[in-house]
């Protein structure tokens, strides 16, 4: 199975890209969904977060208040580092387990893991290929303000807290620019998928001979 990492900065259109890849037949794993699982109520992950950041990050029912935690860590680089150190090992372990299950049932397939911090965490090294999704900076800011109902300064703070788009693109095997709308983005995704298919077949064939 070909293992593909997909990443990009906040609000650049990764979800649409992964949706198209899924339609084309890829197995797609959303790291955000995995992250929610590792900090679900009663998990060791949630207990570790409470120990690190206090009970204020919990809602009244004992579940994680993601908005409150997000506001806390986006305003403090040291807290972001601490959060990532607590969660990334748990998230990567859960990802790898899912990848193993997919490989058993579809050794010639393509597995795509969508994760915003794939490069920063070093997790991209676990993949055969890396796709970086990007868009024009002014469009990214507009999308983030609209999607998260943020003021301009809040949105700018969240963008600046991440690795610059240009730097992420330097790691990429493939890039997809979502600036010009859904149809153009879908065309680019199809081109990348067509480039990945023979690589997946080759990877599966090699695995079969080992």
C-alpha cells in the first residue's frame, strides 16, 4: 500500500481535497478525527491534557472544550509545544494502526492521512509521498475568518503560529493550489491521483515479493 501524507496550513482547503481523493478511491484518514478520539472522555490522552493545562479546558459534562484549549495554546508557543508533545505520539500510534488494517485488505491501494502538523511533528517521514495543499495568503485569511467566525487579528495570530505555506511546500512531492475554486482544485487532485496510482501498484507488487 502506498502511504501518502497530506498537509497544509489552516483554512487552505484540505478537507475538500481529501474528499475528492476519497471519491477517487483512496482510503482517507482525518488526523483531527483521530485526535478527537485520543482525547475523548475517560481516555489517558484527556487525563494528560487536564494534568498539563488544568480543569478549565473541560466543559461541564467533562468532555474537552476544544475552543478553549485552542485559544489557550494559539496564544502561547510553549503551551503549543507541550500540547503537541502530549498528543502527537498518541495520534501517530492510532494512525499507524489504521494504516495496517487498510494494508491488510487493500495492499495495492492508496492511504492518505490528512494532518495539519505533519511536517512540524516529523510525522511526514513515515510516508512514501507528501501532498501539500495551499492557497493565496489573502484567501486563507478570509476563509479562516469566515469559517471560525474570528476577527482579523485572531485569524492572523493563528496563521502566524503555523509554519509558513512556502516552507511547507518545500517538503512536498505534490502541491495542490485551491485558490481558483472547486473545479480547478478537483482537476489538480485528479492529476495527483493519476500520478499516485502506478506508484501504489509498484509498492504493492514489491510488498508481495518480500
